[in-house]
C-alpha cells in the first residue's frame, strides 16, 4: 500500500478507516491466493445507502482490486434463492 494512499484516509471516519483496512487485507489474501489466475471473480459489496459515501465506496473497490489484472465484480439483486437443487 503506497504511503500517499494512506494519507488520503485522514479525513475518513473510524468506520470508513476500518473498511479500507478490511479492503487492504482482503486484497492481500486475494492477491496471494490468485496471483496465477487469469480472472478473479469477487462478490461486489453493496453500494452505500446515501450518496455521501459514494466516493469512499469507489475508493474501497479500488483498494480491494488493486494489483489484480482481471477482476469481475458480481452483484446480486438480493432476491436470489439458493436451494439444495441449485
């Protein structure tokens, strides 16, 4: 994680800082486990409820996918039903 990116987080709330830290840690694990993958599929986290958080949301996605060559973010509609027959 570049130092200049950490400086960008100075104005974030404690909750947002935790989310960014989570994104960093997930990115480390994904990068480590998928470094040879041609494509990485990720469940895309839901967008913020209010528009104020949009910038932080985009930053979260950027941190989450940093250094990955090909990523497909998949977002469900929230009405999916999973059964034993699926």
